[in-house]
C-alpha cells in the first residue's frame, strides 16, 4: 500500500480493502466514499459502488426493481443525490415517479 494513502482521510476498512485490491488487481473493489474511489481509480483499480451492484443485480434478473432497494439505502443513511438517484433509476429502466406521488 502506498504510504501516501495513510495521510489521507480514509477509514481503516477502505485502506485495507484498497491494499487487498492492489494484491488482486483483476478483482473489482466495492467503495462508496468519493475520495476512496478517486484514489483507487488513480491506482488503476476497477471500482464499483453499491448502486452499480444494484444495477448489475437488476440486469442479471436477481431483482425485479432496484427502486425499493435504493430507497432503503437512503433511509438507512447512505447519501444519494437526487441527480444520481434519477440517473440510476433511468439506467435500470425504472422511471422515477413525480415527487407529488411520493
């Protein structure tokens, strides 16, 4: 693991996951923190986030709809901007309802 990473505002889990990914560069690393994702990509790692996992699950027909899962993530504390939420739902083929319907 590059020593510069230790000076960044990254959690222990993120650092350990990135170190493990460096040892296994053919694998995908799951990171949601923006800084950790930037650093991992700069190191040449293949980075996915939780929302990408949901899109993959939908494309492989492991779930009919990701909207309830995205909602649950947001309700339990994962910050998802309205723009990202809308983009993910469009990619999943699930048009977001009007706010008036919510």
